[in-house]
C-alpha cells in the first residue's frame, strides 16, 4: 500500500478512464475511501488519491425514442409474444405472456424506473377517480438472503410522488385489474408463482427482442429519458424533474433530456435590425 504513490495512482486512474470513462470516477471514489481509511489507521501518511490529476470523462449522448421507434418497440414485443422469431419459428420455453408489453406502456406513461414499475401495487393506484393516479411509494431490491423484496421507500425524498396517468396507461392497468389473477403481494405485475417480477428477467427478455428488431440501443432507461424529453419540450424541465422524481432539475437536464438544437424563431424581432424600408415576404 505504501508503494501506491500519487504518480502511480494517477497513471492507474487515467489508464482506467481510457478504457472505461463511465466507471473511472466511481473507481476513484472507492479507492479514495480505502486510502483514507489507511491514513486514519496510520498505515500511510497521505491519501494519494487526493492529489491525482482530474479525470476526463466522455459524456454519453442522450437518446430518446421518437414515434416511429416507439411503434417499432410495440411491434417487436407483439411479434415476440406471438412466438415469431427472426426465422419464423417459435422459441423453446413457456409461451410469453403480455407482461412485457404492459410494463413498457406503464413505464412510458409514468417515466418510472424499471424496479419502480415492478413494485407498483394495486393499493398505489386510483383508476376510478375523475383523474386516475399512481402514487410512487417504493421500489424492488435484490437481497442476498431474501431474494427480490419490495423496499417501501423511494430512491430519494423527491421520489415519493403522485402521478396523473395518461389514457393508454389507464387502459393497461384496468385490463390487468380485470383479468390478472390475484396475488398475495397486491402486485400489479407478479410471476406465475405470485412473486415479484425480476427486473433482470425483464431486461433479458427485452435484450433478446431489441437485437432482432434493430433497437439495440434501447434500454428500459431509454423509456424514462423519452418521458423526460417530451415533458421538457412541451412544458418545462421543472415539470420533467417532478415527473421523474428528481430533486434537482440539473440532473434531469444533464442526463435525461435530449437537447433541442433548434433555437426559437426570433426572426420577427431580428428583422428590426435590417435596413429601413425593406420588407420581407
């Protein structure tokens, strides 16, 4: 540990950042905590991580789905549910149910994270009021000894919120309420055995579908970014942050909203700066 000088640490972190820029900051943070603990126990004199150079990170391009891509997603899921692979043959295993299509529609109608969607209970939903709502009260977590359990709290205080539901999400939930078998968890989405649905399995199913459909860049989080982008464009970034449950608008703007590269049309005002006496059609 004493051989981990500032220069050695600096070279290591920069080499790591060149391979995996998205994870380099996390590695630096963890390494800094380890070395800080060593300093407190007098194993080393200084924390070398504090004096390394700044890591350059490449900001990922934010992408949201347009209407054509959303339709392609739904077409691909319908084909998968019907068992129509790229070769026209039905894949082995149990016949897919309609859960994935419904999960995607609820995600698009709310902007929730995938584990928040899967944690929705019927007691969180009001479909019979004049304006149907969903109250976000928890998320699913994977525990080593207990498996998948519902955590009755959100990622942050801002995550506890009540959302108004669009018509297509209301239709999905009403249909599930009428047809889906009851379960002891009061879960909107449950397995055939009445347990919580695994987000890992949802992602695995979606990866198999998207690769065949040419939508390899679309992850469940892309649905969340699509919601943020459309709300920001039509309303405000403050509204998008409230919908997503972010405490800060900056998080929404920097990581979830696709930037609009087209400036507003100011030509009527700018024409005042032109030569006097000229008109423009």
